[in-house]
């Protein structure tokens, strides 16, 4: 498990992290930046997003972490 920090106020506006449909919007955001539809789930804890699931490569994992961290309101991403 690793924790990656980001600038909370920067990034794309995907809407509130506390909304119940955040995971669906996160997947749509990830698809929108060209990463396909990964087999992941997301849990929001305040301004931290915890990602779980499987990826095909380390490169894909890093891109998913960056895409998630590039959302307004996300201060950290845990893998």
C-alpha cells in the first residue's frame, strides 16, 4: 500500500467526493482520459481516495493514480 499526495484544489472538476455516485464518475473520468475501463473500485475517505482492483501493468497503475489525483478535492490516493 502506498499513499500519493496531490494538490487538492487543482485538477478536473468531477464534482463532490462525498456523492454516492463518485465511483461511477471516477470511472467515466478515467475512460475520458483514455485509460479504458479498468477493473477497479474506489473508496472515498474525506479528501483521500483508495483504489482497489487489478491492472495490466505498472504503467497503467501509475496512470490511474495520476488520473485520480488530478480531480479537484482529491488530496491523496492510496493504492
